[in-house]
């Protein structure tokens, strides 16, 4: 699952005690494990190797350039959704041929940036966008390639409605019926080679079933298009593989591959994958310090120095991250990573931040060992959509990020300062 383990009652990341990072980098701090990132990347790459798949890590899940460099070193390409994410990939010298660019609202500036840098695939989400890319490519005198993003109209009932994207009624892509017309209209464009289909059915998808349904429908479309003389040679199946917010709850990469690969056998299709969460989620935790413990009616609040500004998922989606003190009470075994785990002597608490919103909580109704001011609390499985969704609300500088590799660690993003907060306003 990951390389965050308790040893002698202390939480370690690989071969570094979490407390020693906090002592020198301060809190709140995101701590990432290089070994865990590599492990999950390799598991996916290996599972889909028989299809010769290109893995394009989804930058939106974890966008720190030092992490991107690590993954590029493993052979990863990148899925980007903005000029900013593309700039991150460019900053580490990522291979442009292995960059795919999705998003319903790509601006002319972003499209121009991507055309100039020669990215591998535009994942096109509408007719107007296709026309726009073609016009811009014509003006720049460049040729490019595109995938049409289709909605296969399947979904996983366990996916939060905010992150389910495969249904017809979403803003993403075009529905399958419209796809045929799309190819008829744009399939022979002089500037864009349209020979790929992209799907992304949501995030997270907790079982292979929805992929099987979506890919099956998409392959029917591919065959129909072939019959009309439009050859599709690339299928981008998007992201969405689940990750373990609780121990052992999500399928491993090979379980998805086991069901997906047979559908593709015998077809000369290049496969692209865009995983984010399954690589990044368990590779990171948010370490916070307890500031105060207080009682409010019959609720007990543990107030920590991290908040919804650092990790918004609980407030935004009701997501549950396992939370536990970084030092175990003497004699207690390491906890299983289950939200409902109740250690001996536990107290029921809400773990909350200091932001002026009632939705500012990191965990509710958690059974935790008693904690006191100054104790460190780890919020696990926070590597994906943690730091990348952080904000400066309440004028709180963003946390630092640290990367651990074996017994070495380094700061990969310094803690923001008040100067960082104010500069864009004082600079004008
Ligand atoms: N490809 C596309 C086109 C996507 O929209 C996404 C995620 C991915 C790939 C990566 O999905 P993953 O493998 O990470 O599941 N903020 C939410 C998740 C939003 C996902 C948006 N799109 C959360 O914290 O759960």
C-alpha cells in the first residue's frame, strides 16, 4: 500500500521518522514517499505492458515538478488540463510526444502553447474546440493529432457525483451517437490527424466493471468508424483507478488490466492510460500539529494547524482519510488503516482546522487515542488531490512539501510566506 509505517511507536516514511521532518520543515507539511510513487507507477506500467500502453500520469492529482521528474524518470508521460500543467511538464523537459491535453475549456493561449510544444494528443471535447485547434494549427503552420473524447454513458454508483464524468449529461466530451457525425465532419482535417478516441469515466472507479462496459461500447464505435473508412489507432482510456483510502479496499492495477486487456487483444490499438490517484494517493500524507483540544457540547474537537485550505476533500466530497497520531500510545500496536478502527482507551473526536467555516474538518467522529497540544497527527492517503487543491483562503500560506527517498529527504516546495501571499497585490 505504502511506505508509511510505525516503528517503535513512531511513524516513519521509508527510513525517516516523520517527527524529524516536522522538527525541521515545520507543520503542516505534505510528505511524499518516492518508493511508494515508484511502486504504484511500476505496478500500472507492468500490468498494461502486454498492450504496450503509454502511462500518462495525471498532473492534476499531484503536480510538484520534483515528483513529475521522478515519474518521467520511470518513463511516464503526462496528462495535462491547462497551460499551467503543461508548463510544469515543460519545466522538467518531459517528452512532448507523451503529453495528452484534455479539458472542455482550452483557451487560444493554451492551445497555441501546446501546438508550439508539439504535444502528442489533444483530447478534444467539442466541435467548436476542434475547429479552433485546426484554425490555430493552420495559422502556426503545424500539424497535430487529436482524440475525440466520448461519453460512453456508464458510471460507477460509488463515484461522487462531482467526479463522475462518463454520463451523457456531463460537460465532458460528446456522446457516442454524436461521435460518428464528428468523424464525418472532421475526420479528414488537413491540420489535425483525428485517429484516436478518449474516454474518462470518472474518479475513482472502484471496480473494473465500468471500464469493461465503457471500452466495449467504445470498441463498437471504433468498428463502426472503421466500416466508414475512419481508422482509429489509439484508445486513451483515461484515469480513475481507485486507491486505498482504507487498507485493501481497492483493486490493484493488475485486476483492472486482467479485465480490460482481453477486450483489446488482437486489435492494433495504441493504449494510453491517465492514472493519477492510484499512483499518488497513498504516496503522500499530510502531517499536522495539534494546537488545542476542546469540548463543544458533547463533541470533542482536536484542532490542528492543517485545515480545509490544505486538504479540501473532506469538506468538498465528504471524503474520509484515515487520521492517527504520529506517536502511538506506549504498548499499542500500529493501527489497521480503517476509518472505524477503535483502539483501547479511544476518545471520539472531530479533527478540525482553524478556518472560519463549519465545513473545515479533516475527519469527523474518529475514535483516536487521547492527544494533546504539540502532538503530531498524520492524515493518510493525501498524496492525490491534496496539495493540488489547496488554497490560501483566510490568507493562510500553503504548506511545505517534502520528498523522502530511502533515508534521505528534502523540501520540494518551501512553505509559502506572507510575502508570497501579498506579492501579486503589492507588485501591481
Ligand atoms: N484523466 C482525466 C481526463 C481526468 O479528468 C482525471 C481526473 C484523470 C485522468 C485522473 O483521474 P484519477 O486517476 O486521478 O482518478 N478532486 C477529486 C478528483 C477529481 C478527478 C478529476 N479528473 C478528488 O479529490 O477525488
